[in-house]
C-alpha cells in the first residue's frame, strides 16, 4: 500500500495520523487479549485460574449505594449519603430540618 504523502493536505495527513494511532492501539489491545486468553486457557488446563497463579484477585465492582435521603419536594430525587451533599439536602438542613426528617 503506497500513499503519496506529499500530495495530501495537512488535514488529510492529520486524519491519517489519527487513523494510524487508532489502528496501532487496536492491534496492541487485540494482541493483549489474545495473550491473556491463551494464558487463562493454559492455566485452566492445569487446574488453576490465572488469578491464583499470579496472586492477583479479579477486580470487583462496587454496587451502587442505596439511597438514604429523599428530597421532600421531589421524592424521586434521592441521595445515598456519600459524596457531595446535594443542594436540596443542604437547603433543607439550613431551613431547620434534621437528617432524620429527610431519611427514607
């Protein structure tokens, strides 16, 4: 595949550069997945999991936290008590409500 780079505009060259970078990353990702699958298969054939052999536990995703507080004006608007306080929660506290008043 021969491309006459001198005949391309700057925009075309930058587009080509972006496409090449994506193709390289895609190739590397595919090779890593293939290698990982092969290693997992060989470990399974020997009666182990890859995580057991490497000492790395599989990543666990944390479940979303359950809602603890609800907006009195809109009960569908909830907050789990984690992270930044929502504006409605801070305003309700400033208006004299207690967290127990807002709890579900």
